[in-house]
């Protein structure tokens, strides 16, 4: 029931650990807090700006806190969710 409500509101909940692993797969190594913040904020390697994964920008300090809570569920924007799945080869 909660999943249906999240889809209706264009919100998706994901575990932080999954998101960090997706980032690691995209950049080729476990990310530092600064690398994760850059990736989550949508700053592509070629300078093209993508969407912010969490709906707003995060700082490296916030990313460091996120690393300590891999099981925490967080809201991911619809655009961010699409970006994660595209990056996963889907």
C-alpha cells in the first residue's frame, strides 16, 4: 500500500546503501563523501548538469552522515530514480 502511495506522489523510497553502491558502480570505485555529493547532485563528468537525486543538493558533510546510515530509507525524486535505473542498464 505504501509503495502505491509513493508512486502516486512521484516519490520513491530507497535504502541509502543501494544508492551508494549505484554511485560506486558509476564512478568505478567506492565514493568519497565529496564524490557522492557531486554524483547525487547531478554533476556529470562532462560538466552537463543532471537532476538532483534527492530533489535538492547535498553537501559532502551530509554525504558523510549518509554513509553511516546505509539501511535508512530516503526519498528519491522521480527524475533521480530514472537516472539510477538508466545507469543500471535498464
